[in-house]
């Protein structure tokens, strides 16, 4: 057997083991979400003897799925829209403006990506109270915009460098000002990286737990992940309902990621490497 064939088999084996470790927790969550509490404790791995769909109906009611999902949608849409709009403009301007000041501002955005979130938790909470945005889903979305623009600007900055300047010059010849040139010519060309940023930020915002826990105080404003946490009691944990709610929460994320996976990989590669 040739060395190339052996390497191919080893890579396939490693990938198969990795896929097994990745899929096993998903299997455990889905299978046990259809069991009763007693049946689940008998064997976590075995298939259920009977499918208990009432777990999903009870989880639907206890986490107030419709209201929590709506809150998550509001936060995600406003957050992603703000990140894309602000970052596209900033990334384009910083990429096309030559000079030490532009380079310094870009480096500040890149450097902020290295700051751990836990180091700014307390100042962020105090600032939210001062600005009176704590407890509001719209205020939470604004905070996500501030936290998400650094990575988006970095990706837009690299992607814009791959766009020929001649396209902008042709727009200026036709009478377009700088904003018209951006929105009519540049922005449509940024679609691949825009889709990438939107999906990555959606996965982040939809699945985030810590920031909503810090900022939201009213149960009616809870996001989906935060509402699921209400099933964890101090002395009682309804694991069958918890797993059912987690499956319901993960379905939109899995579907969107599976559909746009190709755009995510291409957009990251182009935005981080080109230029």
C-alpha cells in the first residue's frame, strides 16, 4: 500500500472519530428529549421505548417559546443589521483611505478583538445602567452591535481590497458621490462577505447566554436561551424538558448554518486573505 493511500486512510479515520465526537452529544440530546425522566436515568444511550412528544409541548409552554423566539429575532435582526451597516461603511472607508490615522484606527479595531469579554463585563453593565438600556431587548441589540463591529470591519477591510478602484472611478465619472458609489457599486459586491458576517453573528447572538443574563431583567424580555435556563431549578432539573427545549432552540441555527455553510467558508477565506 502506498504512502499516499495510508495518509488518506489516516485522515479519513481521524475525521470519522471527530465526526463521532461531534454527533454523539446531538444524538444524546435528541434521543433523551423523547424519554421520561425515569427512562432517561435508566440509560442515556438507549433508544426510547416510546416517543413522548409531550416533552416538547410542555417545553413549548414553560419557556414561552413564541415570545422568547420573538425576542431573540428582534435582538438578532437589529444587532446583525447594525453590525453589517456600520462595519461595511467603516471597512470600506478605512480600506480606501491611505494614511497613518486610517491605519491606526483599523489597528484599534483589530486589537479590540483580543480583549476578553469577561474583562469588560462590569464596566459594560455600569454603562448600560447609565444609558438606561439595561432590561431592554433593543438596548441589548445595541450592545451586540458595539461588540460585533470589530471582527466585521476586519473582514470587510480585507474584502474591499479585492475590488478594483476602477469601478469607483467609473461611478464618479457618472456623477455618483461617495455614498452613492458605495451603496450602488460597492455594497452589492460585498454580498459574499456580508452573508458570512450575518450568519456568524446570528450564531453568536442567537446562542449567547451571558450577555442577555447580564442585561435582561424582565422575564417577558428573555431571549430563547435565557428562557431555557429557567428550567434549571435549584433542587429539581427536568432534564427531558431541558433537552427538548434545547433541541427546539437549536433547530433554526442548524438549518441556517447548514444552508449557508458554503458562503461562510468562502467569505472568511476571501475577507481574511485577499489584499
